[in-house]
C-alpha cells in the first residue's frame, strides 16, 4: 500500500484568525471542520470558514514540523505565506 502524501493547510475564521493543520486529504478535512462534527474544537462556532492555503509536504513527520513552525509564526508572516510572498521552502529545511 502506498501512503498518501501529507499536506499542511490554513483556514481563516470569520473573525480573521488563522488555524493551521495537517491532513492527507485536505478537502475532506476542511469539510469536517466546516460541518463542526469531527473538526477541531477551536474552529467550532467561528464560521464561515475559508481554506486559504495548502501545500503538499510529503511525510507525516515533516508535515508535523512544518505545522509547528507555521503555528509559531506571527500572523503577518502567515498572511505573507498565504499571499505567496514568504518562502514556504524555508519551512521544509532540516534543523
């Protein structure tokens, strides 16, 4: 069995806050968030939600590292990442 590639994604809440997550199927995961059933507790009641960024990163371990790095970024840098003006590739580098 071939494992699916992992992706990192960002969701914008109605109030403008950003949620970062990882998934192998971003569309399915976003739909879960949007329905509120199996989505993250943080996103409940904060809709409408908008998927604003997603990138394939490969292995789950790398996706977890990239997710952690994005979560530590200031919001302005996350917005630059969404606009494509901040280098995503630097998040993939080994420490």
